């Protein structure tokens, strides 16, 4: 007789999305079960041993501000930290941490094991039981029946996963791990549309066999900025990364093996990530380039394994090995693991509500690569939101939907649902039209109150947020209210022309630096004692870019008006004859909730939204 367990929520998958979803529902008081095929691979960093990066770092900060876990785990496992894009404006500064892969997974499992209301089970879910279109239970391959009112499916690359390396093919979601079979077919029977995507990973090298003297040394930043406001002391030392380049000889060897590539032989049918192409894809698409960057990144404190970032490949092992040995610094290197590609099923996100609940089965949520994204951070953000909204559904509360002017998480989910990418989607700062409002340093100011209201932000975290907000306001007010009365002995504040100017006006000058101004001015140093570098950086950005920020907020408010125009569920768009045929077809297919969402659907023009607005007024909906 099959064993039956009763839960409020079942989370399927122990990757970055599953971790956040399970912790969120358990912390919100719901009895949760996380089911994964192998409990020992929870929190695995399947590809790059790093968290954050361009726009991804902002996502991690937002996850932390809402009460999620990824930022804290990354801080515990950091081996090197860098703030990317420092040469550009602060709107696009992005934190990135090279992490100890083993330590990250260890801390993730430790956190899950210590969480109240959370059980972990090793099994494979193969079916969903429904009653009247609503989820009733998850059925495991062992026959176990997990009764639940909500489930979050975070399958990663495991749904009908197929590994490729040259002529070699093997079913799997990750090297050495079996795929999840049957679940995609079951979902298709329920009426879901399925697609196919592809991703890849590069070789891992033995760092002891690398000649680093032929590579460019890349140390971390002198000052580490933690992802999480809950993190204590940061690491005292850091591991170095190194930069090297491919060359024409490397490319010749790679080209000679293209006929054995599953990508070019047509054995891989899924679309790969546009912004993370394989090395064989690079030499074909960018044939005019004589070299490509290769970053050599350590995988942890206690391993010699090195990640070869920029050399993702599904070419045969012998071709990979011969080619990488032509790269400066790698002439004698040993390959510990070859690169490979993985092809897997995904479910286009137009089948989801903004809460990430599916439109087909009530109570079933999707998060992570199953929705067509790529990257740990994108997955974790979706997992957190799916967990929050699964809990909201169980409490009969409204789901949490973040706007594009509130968070990168809002941009991510809106893009997935209104644009439905046909290739793995990754976040970039360029995707956020309000990025000046969505800086990495103000994620806590934007989202902590929301996380506190939901119930995921602790009292201690909330107190730190209130303290930061108060200090920021006090320093900002001081700069706007205080005039320069006493000239400094040297530097910017020694200029007699500035005497009588408000400090905020002085700070807006391109050469002005707030930390230096505090050091040079007795007026400021007497009032701003023991200043925090991160806090001062936030104040400086707010003051320097005040005009741009105000303009951006005004634009966001104008856009928000369209978000407040709700579209009736019963509206027949084919009756809006002044809209284009494509717009009527797309809006009927996607069924957006608001006029703002309708306007962001690919193929819908401003004239179409204007026509729809007029139609709504005629029907008396406005």
C-alpha cells in the first residue's frame, strides 16, 4: 500500500529556486516538503562557481531584502569579491562573488536541515493529482503520495535532460545524475505547452598544472561589500582569478572538430543562451575575432579545480583538450572534467500568472529554468516569489507582484510573461528601463518593508534597515541644509568661490567625493562621526543624481497609471476593430491583467493600447 504524507506545500527540486521556495513557505508557517532526486546535491553550483554579476548582483540584493537566503549563503562561501562596472555610472554597478562551490552547497543544506516546518525527501515526482482543476497531491516514483494544497516545480535542467559531448549522448540533468522522466509528458496531457532549450558548461582544469605567470592576475577588490545585510564579518583573504586568451591556433583546432559537434551536426535542437555561447559557437559567429577571453576561476579554498570561464563546449573531449593546451598558461594543463552541453524541457511562461502560478493547474507554481531562464540568481528570485505567492494563495491573500520600477525581480517576471523568450533568458541592467531607481545599494530601501509585511524579514533585519534609513536621511538633510562656512586648508573645499554654498551643491560637482569632503571639513566631520562607507556611497549617489532620479520617478509614475487600468477577464479583443490583427491575436493569447502589461507584449504598438483604452471607456470600464 502506498505511503501518504500530508503537507501544505511540496517543492520539487533542490536547486537555487527550490531552496528559496521551500524556505519561504516553511518560514511563513506552512508545513513544507522539499523533494529532490539526490539530497547530497542540494544547492549545487552546476556551472560557474560565482554568485552575482551584471544585474544578477542586484537580484541577489533584492532576494536578501525580501528575506531570501542566496545573499547570505554567497557571503559565507565567498573566495573573491568584485564590484563590476565601476567605470560606469552607479546605476549599473553590480556585485559579484567568486564562491567555494562545496561550501555554498554545504551551507545551503545546513540551512534547510535547520529550518522548522520543512522536511527533505529523496524521491522523484512523476505525476500530479488534481481535483476539479486544482492540485491535490504529488505522486512520487516510489509510489509515495504527497497530499498538498500547493506545489512549486523547480526542475532545473532535469526534465528529459540529455547530455551531449561530441558523438556521446547520455540521458541526464547534470553529469552523473539521472534526468526526470515522464513529468513533462504528464504536464502535456494536462494541456501545457512544452519547448526545448540548451545550456553548456566548460572544462574544469587542475590548477596545479597551470602556468599563471603567462596569465593576467585578477585580484579581488580591497573592500568586500556583503550581499546580505545579515552577514557579519567578511573574509580577510581572497583567492585570485586569472585572465588569458584563445588564439588562431586554438580556433583552427576547434574548427577542425566542428563536424563532430552535436551543435552543428543538428543533434542538439534546443536554443542555447545568446549571451553565453559555447566556444565553438563563438568562433563561427565571430569569425573575424582572433582571440576570446578566458577567465580562470578557482572553485574553492580546498580544491585545485579551476573553472575555465568562456570555454563552454560540447565538442569531443580530445578536441577540447588539444585546443585548450594552445592557450597561454595552459600548455601543460590537465583537464579534470571536460565540458558538455545539456538539453532539457521548459514551459513557456505565458502559461503562468504573475504570481508564477500556472493557468492550467490551480495551486501549481513554476520557478527557475523550467520558465526559460538561465542563471542561479534568476532561478532563486523566481523561487522566492513562487514561495511567497504559494503562501499567499494558501492564506487567501493577494499575490505579491513587483513592478518594473520596484525591482529587477519585477522586470524579470514581466519579461518572461509578456515577451516569452525563445532562448534562455538572463538578466541585464539594460532590460530595466528604470535602472537608476534599481541600484544594488538601495535594494534594502526598496524592498525590506515589503519583506517585513510578508513575514520573511526578521525584526533584527528590519531594525538595521530603519537605522540605515534614518542615518541616510540625516546625512542627506545635513548636506542640503548646511553651507560651507569654514574653508579647508587644501582640496576642493579650500576654494574661496565655494564659500557659502550648500554642501549638497558642492557634492554635485564631478570631482567631489563625500568621504573626502567629510575629512576636509570640520563642519561635516563634527556631525558625521564614524561614517559607514556603503551608507556614504548611497548618499552621494542620491545627491549627485538627484535630478535624474526625480525625472525617472516621474516617468515611473506615468507608466504606473497604465498598470492601474485593469482589463476585464471577459473582454473580447476581437471586437476592438481599431487594433491591429497582430495585437488582438497576441493580447487574446497572453490575456494580460492590465493595460500596461498589454502594451509590453511583443507586437503590440502604442496605437493599439490607445485604441484599447478608448474601447474600455466606451464600455464603461473606466
